[in-house]
């Protein structure tokens, strides 16, 4: 499982001209599900995202999590995180889990975050053509993999 985590002042995702998920201050998380990923990787990723200390404390140090600052999380599925462009100029996606495997795990991730985290969790729409808008705060962007 891979995730791109961006600290944002705002973020939204639209599909078909309709905003389907939006947050203010918090984290935009683009998540890719790979072949072989299962619930244990998903739970690890959820815990890591929630506890990442990438928000400033009163001393100006990145020492607070999204939970500490009461921010939101916008979780967007993105299989292209498993794109491999080492050969040629057209990426291959063989390492990405097929939709029949990835969608249930993504849905489980959303349910898990909503059930266990005391912050708003918004989402994109699995498999949809989406437009993501964000204001990256910092900028702070991290890559996570499990």
C-alpha cells in the first residue's frame, strides 16, 4: 500500500462537475493499493496517517498530528501510485491490485478511519475520473509505503 500525504489548508475532489468530498485544514491522502495488500497493511497505514506529526506546535516545530489539530482527512484512491515508468515512457500498472480487490480494501479503509478517528473523513469515488484541488500547506508532502 502506498500513500502520498499532503498537509493542506483546503482540498476537494470533484467528479462530473460535482464536489464529492472536501476538507479545510488537514490531510489530503492519495492511496494506492498494490497486489498482495490486505487489512493489516490498511490498518497500519490508517494509524500512520492519523499519528503523523506534521503540523506545527506552539514552538513552530512539526510536532502535532491531524488528530491534535482537529483537521480533516480527504482520502482519494489512486492506482497510478503503482505506475512503473522505469522502462520506456508509458507506465505499467502490473503492481496495482485489480479493482475487484482494491475497491473492497479502499472501502474498508474508509470505514475503518471513520469508525476510529475523531476527525472528519471525506472521500473521492473509487474508479471515477476525478479532479482534485488543493492548497498544499508548507508545502509538506510525504510518501508512505507498507
